[in-house]
């Protein structure tokens, strides 16, 4: 056996590695011991085991005490990096003022960039958590019958689910979901109105919503199973295990006791599907009528398809019309009724497809915020470059001496880049740390819901970003200074003075972005102020809306509506005892929501017409101080008015072509008995994003429903009790409501809202964008101030001798101030001039989203320019004052 081991040697690369790193005085003994252990292992376990042991021992012996400190390890690059770091640390510590300015400016820029970037990344990450996301599509329905009858919906008929499963072999699975509000029994006889999702049993085979308890792929084991989120499981069952327990839900037609079969983790905010309670849509057969189940134009469900791995959605699009026509038959012409499919990951940021069950975001806002974050970071880098150039003037002779002593350009560039990278990495550490710590403050200031979850790869991302920022920001001053000729450096310290065009372009760009952000913020604030202060045509201050419910569990819509209206009257009788509550009225819709009933009909001429409708009581007009321009109001107690009278707004009169509207009827042949008794002045019942549409106000909706062919409403049409509060504290409303609600409906959960909050919520996206841009503007102003400070330092340093001579011959502080101000005044003027057309174009694009908007006007640019000039003058004044305090003799001896 010994003879067999004589020709077996350990791996050559491991032996060479040992010889490379090990000290000569240790190598002989260490290698002998390792070879002896190797031979023993060969005898006992064989060559492979011996090789593994030898490699492990060589690596294990690679310790600092054993490393050879000869020139093999001390490579030129390692020595250079270490020396550069030492020099960089000394230079940065010696010039604490400039170092602080550099770190402060970059830290602020990085903070803004990281927070804006996290928000943009969150918006772009919607629906990315599903493993099959690339094969999941949402169906949408497009109907075009001519004469303006166009219906575009991302909610679809219920019958699409069985139809798609039967006719399209390209689909691996088809699921539907939607949400509806039902009363859930919380404890005892207390009921809470909750949004309950009705989903297909195969829903979790398509989407990767994580289950905490229960069967992940098939959580519905029975017809009356219920799925809860973790949050709602704790809400209804506390710390108890909810699986197997029951929860009672009033489904309007029946009260059902559901069994909790699964608990899923709370759905993340970056999902286009959101729910906390879910039941099986197998109950659709008992919850909905024949029209909803089998109708082609009754839309409510979002339909999602999972395409087979070997199929493409294009093949489905190619044959979908043929498939539909086999079912639609003679009732529809070809291409009147079409189906399309939208990628799952495209839903959240594509407003061109109508929003479905959940709202979508405006991609313009996301991209604008991303650009703003980048611009702020770019301004910070420009400021760093400017400050570095200013500081490099004082180091010009240092560069000259190094060149005389033999330092090459590569060595000098690496030195200055090392300093820049050190500053950038420190700034990155501070900026990202502050950005993450400040997320709650960022959310509070801007109204967004930014959530950050740390992952280890983020460290590499932030480190790489810091290296990139340091390299880019430090590259220009490093190459400018090292390219200067030795004789020029040694003869004058002003060789990198204030005439370089690149630096001037950077400063002009900084002014341009700063003025653009200030102007945009002012214009947006003007528009939002206009939205908040515009007279909407009705009084909504301190108005409270309380949604009511129907008592009966079955019956037609009109019967349930009447039941809810009776409940509104009961509550009103109790609330009227409080003198601070007044102007009571009941309405099917409250102001501040965009879901008012949207109805359509075909008039006697065959034209297809749309209008809005609201069901009210006789107090509605007076309660909101609506102005009658013609006719009369509803009369209280007038049964004829209650049955058939309607009131139109001015837009409806024009839209329907009514010259003398009083006592006339709507221009349709199928409406029930009704008559127009009054016309109110137009008021903005929808948001100011939209033009005022024709509106019908009625106490009895039955005659109007009889003549319509299409219905659409997103807001619940059940009555809301509305009243005005005139007390001193709005907080007291809750106490009054809770007391009287518990007396009137002891087993029902109270819900209420303030109308003014609803109206403000209509513009929350614009308000959020304005806040975000406002924060970015403040940051850019701060960074610009630091940049101006660096610019002034540069000018003062480059003209130090000139300032000294001027002081000797009698120049005043004002003259020195003028000298410094003139140096960059044209750059400020050019930045302002260039920012104006860019701002006008951007703001016009934004204002197009509003039907009612302000004019941009020149005053906004005057104000933004004045702010920029004042900031510049303050910074210049400070350095002018410092320059006048310097002894001119010292300035003249500076050479």
C-alpha cells in the first residue's frame, strides 16, 4: 500500500497556492505536515478523500500570520489604493468646510433620489409577486353600437367564465372575482358592513396569494367556506385559531353561516387585487337573477385567464370574435361586441383601459416623480463638481509639484477620484439611512403609502450607486486639474478660474431645474387651491353623510330602496332632537363621489342619450341651497310630486333640446308617467376633472328606470341621510351619531363621512403629486444654495488677487458684491429663460386632466425667478462680506 502512495500527489493548484501565500520560514514545516496527513488519508480513505482534506487544510492555513509579506502581495494597485485612501482622508479632514458642504449636498440629493426611487419602484412592482404573471391576462369588454353608444369596461359578464373555459383550449384556467358589501355579524347581534369578495374556487391556482393556514391551492372545501386575511382573522377571532369557526353574513336574500376554511397573509399594497374576506362565487346562482347570470351586457366581474405555456394570447384574439358571434347571433352585428385581454402587470399603470374593481394610477405621475428624483440627484452631483473645481484651485500648486516629482496623470486622476468616491460613499450611507428612517415622515407629508423591505442585494445596489456617483461627479474636476500644464500651474493659481464653459453649463442647468421646480410647484398649488375654493354651486361645509341599509332580505330593488329610505327617516327623527344638526335630507348619492347613476335611453328620434340621476326627498334642494332658475321645488307632502315630478339641471335642458321644459317629459317613449316641474342652476356634483353632465333629480326612480336601456353606477344607490352640523367641534358629531344610531339600530355598525373630505379625496392624486414636488423643490433649493455657495467660493478663489487690488484702490463692499454677482448673473438669466417654455409645456400637459383649470400666467414665473434671485443674492452677499473682511495684503501675498 505504501508503494501505491509514492506516485500519488496532492492537487498542483493547491500546492502552488500554498507556496504563493506562505512565509518562507513556515513553508517547509507546514508543507511537510500537510503532505504527511495527505499520505495517511490516501492509505485509509483513498485519493479523492485525501485531495479534499489537503485542499481544506491549505485554505484553512490561509491566515494573516502565515501570509508572505513580500512584493507578491504588495501589488502596485493595492499599494496605490491604500496610499490614495490615506491621502484622501488627510485632504478631506484638513478642509472640513468644503468636505461638509460636499457631503451635505450629496446626502440631500441621495435622500431625495432614494425616496422617490422607492416610490417609483413600488408603483412599478404592482402584481409582480405572482410566479405566472407573464401568462395572466384580464379580459375587457368593448361595445360600439354607433351613435355614440360606446361602452368600454374591464368588468365583464358572469357568463364569461364558463364560456372561456369551454371555448378556448389556450386557457389553462379562468377565474372571476368581484366585491360586494354585506353585513357581517361581529359579536352577539352587532353587524358590520364589510366588502366581501366572491372568487372562483380555482382563484389561488392562478394567483400566488400566500396562505398562512389551509389548503393553498384549493382552500374552498365546501360551498359555504370563508377565507380571511390575517388582519381580519384577528379582528373577528382575536388570538384564537379561526379555522373551523363560523362567521355569519347577511347576503340580502339569505343569512348564511360560513365556516372559516383558510387564513391568507394580508395582501400587499402593490397588488391590483385587494380583499380581506372571500367566499366562493358558486353562490352566484342563488345571489343573482337570470339577467346578471346570463346577460351579455350586465357587467360586474373581473375575469382573469391563465394562458397555457405553449399558447399565445394572440391566437385567442384572432378567433375570439368568431366564438362570440356563435353565441350572440342576430342580436349583435360583428365587431359591435368585442373582447380583449390586458396583461396583469399592465393594469396598475395603464389608465387607457378603464379601472375595474380597484383604482389605477396615472403613469405620468410616477415617471415625473422618477425624473424629479433623478434631477435632484443630478443637481447634487453638479454642485459637488462645482465645489470640487473651486477647491481644486487651491490645490493647483500641489498638482504642479507632484508632476515635477514624477507623478503621472493616471496617479493624479486616481487620487482625486478616490477622494470623490469616499465622499460619495459617506453620502450614500447617510442619504440611504435617512431616506429609510424617514419613510414614515415621507408618507405623512405626501400622503403616499411607501413600504420598504430590506433585502441583502440592496447593499450591493447602494454601494454600486455610490461608486457610480463618486466616479461621475469627480471625473471632470480630476481630469481638468491634471490636464493643466506645469508652467501654467506654477505661474498662477487661477488656471482653473471661472471661464470654463462646462462649469458654466452645469450652473445654468442647476438654475434651470430649480426655477422649473419652483414654477411647477406654484402652478400646481394655484390649481389645487382653485379646486378647493371654487364655488361648486351648493353648500357642503360641515355636511355629514350616513349610509343606510335595507331591512328586507329579498324583493326588488325599489322595495329595498324604500326600506332603506324608511330607516333614514327613523334616524332623522332621533337626530332632529339635537339643535346643532339641521338641513336633513335623504339622497341616493352623496356629493364627492363619481359613482352617481349613469343611465342611457333611445329618444323618439332614435338618438342614444346619456344622463345622470339622483333619488332624493323633498328637502334636497333647500338643504344644499341649490338655485332654481325656472319652475319650482318639490312640495313636501305632495303625493303627485313624490310619484312623478322631476327636476333637471341647466345642462340637461340644453342636452335634451327642451325650449320650455316645465311640464314637459324626457324625450323617450318608454318612460313611466313623469313631468318636469323645475330647473336648477348647474352645480358640480362630480369632480372638476369632468364637465357637468345632464342630471335628473327625482323622488321616485321607477318611472325613469322604466325607460332606460343601460345602467351604470359605482356608488351604492341606497339612501344616505345627509345633514349639516353647526356646532363648534366636529368631533362631537361622532358622539351624537353613535348615541342615536345605537338607539335606532342597536345591531348595526355605524358608518359616516364628511362631504368636504369626500370632495378633497377626489383630488388626492394631484395633492399628493404637489406635495412630492414641493418636497423636491425645497430640497432642490437647499442644494442650489449649496451650489451657489460653491460657485461663489470658486469666483472668490479665482479672483482673490483682483479683489485685493480693488480694495487697495478703494473699492467698496457694494462694488465687490457687484463684481461677484455679474460673474454668474447671465447664467441665472439663461436658466430662467430656458425653464419658462419647458415649464409651460409640462404644466399644460398636467392641466389637461381638468375640465376646469386656471391659466398659467406670467406671475408664477416672476415669483419663481424672484425666489431664485433672492437666494442667489443672499449667498453672494455672504461671500462678498467675507471677501471684504480679508486683509488685502494677505490676498496680494497669496501667490
